[in-house]
């Protein structure tokens, strides 16, 4: 589900075990990722960082940072993505 409110975009994603989104970055928005259920992995390049989020935990991926989100857990992973203050784009970085 995708909700827009005064320049803020909220999208809820569900990932099955082992699923992930491709490496990508955004040129004008920061990603804020909030784990709602299960385990959510967030990995970034330059700087190289790894986050393992549990329900209630979050992390931020700055504008221009190449990253991907995955479900490293054995059960369903669900997270809320919040993006604000910029035009959304999705630039693949395989």
C-alpha cells in the first residue's frame, strides 16, 4: 500500500524468506526503513554497512547511497519505507 501525505511517501513491503530488492539508489530522497515483522536486512555500499532490523527498529539510507533490502529470516519480513522531501526515483545499481 502506498500513501502520500504532504511530500512524504509511505509504502509497506512484505518479503518472503530469502527475497530481496535489487541494489539501487535515489538521487533526491532519503529512505527510512522501519521493521514491522520478522527480520529485515539493509546493506549499503560506500560506506559499506549492514543493518539487521527487528520489529520496532529502523535505519536511514542517505540520498545517493547504493543499497538493497532483504529478508534474511526464516519467516515473513515486513517493513515500512518512508521517503520525504524530494522527487522519487529508483536507479538500479547492479
